[in-house]
C-alpha cells in the first residue's frame, strides 16, 4: 500500500516525521482526510484543532493551535503555531 511522507512541525520543534497511511486534520473549511495520491492543496488549520496520523497500525492524535496544512506530490506538511501529543490508539 502506498504511504504518505508526513512532517508535523511546531514553531519550536519537529513534532513527528515519517511515513503514514493517512492524515486527518480540521481546517477552516472542515475536516479533511488525506490519503496517498491526494490532490495538492493548502489549508488553514482551525483553532483549536486536532491532527490524526495513522501509521504502523497506530493512530497518533495531536492537539494543534493555528497554522497550515500543505499537501503536495511529496506528502503532507503541517506547520502549527503550537502542538502537543494528545493520545495514541491501536
């Protein structure tokens, strides 16, 4: 199965980096699910919001505040003003 290259970056640090099956983020336009092959886009993250990253059979959840989500042919980059790990589910 194809995977996404994902970077989750806060102002002060890289929070998470790796390959993932999918990413879900809430933007000002609504909740957005990103799978491999998704069309390129740029979205503003809703405040406050969550970003969920499904990888290695685990779903990691992060609380984010402010920022942007960028989807390109290379993967997904999430730039957040602040980001904290919230939960992990199998």
